[in-house]
C-alpha cells in the first residue's frame, strides 16, 4: 500500500502541532508521528488529493510558522513503525505502561495499551508526572475525571488505585474509541468514556479528583468549568505545559478558588497540584 507523507516543521511547536494534528485528523490522514521540529502525517495515496491541505486553517494563521515537505512512501508496515518508536513508561518501578508486545514486569500497576501511534516526548513526560501524582495521592473511593484522556492511561491507573468511578473525556474521536478499548483491555469496568470537550461537563457532575493533562491555552480557557465540578476540598492536577507557564496557570487557578500545593518538573515540563478551598 502506497502512502503520501507530509513532514511539518511547526513553530511554536507544542500548541501548533496539537492543532495541526487535530485538523489533519479530520481529513484522510491516518497516522501521525511527532518529530523534533513538528510532526509527520501520512495518508494512503488512493485517498490523497492535490487540495488535501487547502482548508487547513492553521497553515494560514499568522500565529504559527509552518513549513513542510511531501514524499511518496511505499509498503509501510505501520505496526512495525510505531512499535519501533513506542517506549514503555516506567514510573519508579511501581507503574509500567506498555504495549502488548512489551514483556510484563513485576510492577504493582501494569497497564497495557495499544496506542497505534508513537508517543511524543512531551506526552511521555507529562504522562509520567501525572502517573506519579496519582501514585502519590489517595484515589480510594474517589469520583475522578480524566479530562483530555488520550489513551486513558490516567483513568485506568486511577481505577486500579481504587477510584469508585472515573469519567474519561477527549475531544478526539480516535482517542475516544481507543480509550474505550484500553479500559476494556485492562478490565476497568468503572471507567466511562465520553467524546467532547469541557462543555459536556454538566452542573450535576461532581468529582473528588480531576486530572487535566492538556495544554496551557485549553487549561486557561476551561479551568473554571473544571473547578465548578470539583467538590470543596477536592484535588485537581494539571499538566501539559512548560515551567514558564506556571505563573499564568497559578494566577488563573487562584482567582477561581484553587490553592496551590505542590508540583513535579521533568525536562522543563510541569505538573501542578491544587486543592479547592
């Protein structure tokens, strides 16, 4: 099967790459791989058209600088490609996140996912820190929300750590379907997955713990909706942004009744813990 590959250089990378992948995902592109400077996206040649990028909004935005090159690729074995790029996540020997082809370890929490595309560096590091947050804090009997769940790793771990019930939400259809699959694969019957954004959090939704591993702009925009659904004394964990974003996140959080408690940092990525006053 022949593919067309687009290799994008994106600046600023983090937010631009996320938006670009979301837009390309609405087209016929079926695989994405994060690179050092942006992302590579692939579409079957039979589904490709000359104007496939014509209405990709971010390519016309003056807020981002994006260049790309196109190439034809023959006979790509996609399973082999992402298997080469997918590294398991080992958090302090306590939690091990792996694909089915990785050997099982003696970790207390062994999570098996089949992401079908490689983890990006930022995703790996923010996921690592959020896993550490869950391991360091009580989940027993809690009502938990995993916002921007991706592959549902955090929702699954919260369930394994004794959460009473977990809602997992992601705006991306692929993430929604993959999260359902991964929850079932790990026998997490108390995890419910929903497709959508913060607008689907209802007034009746109440949580003891909220996990939000997204990005700076979405967190700032939707933080009030998260906090409205958090019980007094409840805990919320943020990640998906850099150390230079801490001040903006803290300022927004404190204005809406959150009290900062602690943070983790890894390679300039950050995870913050707040409690609702």
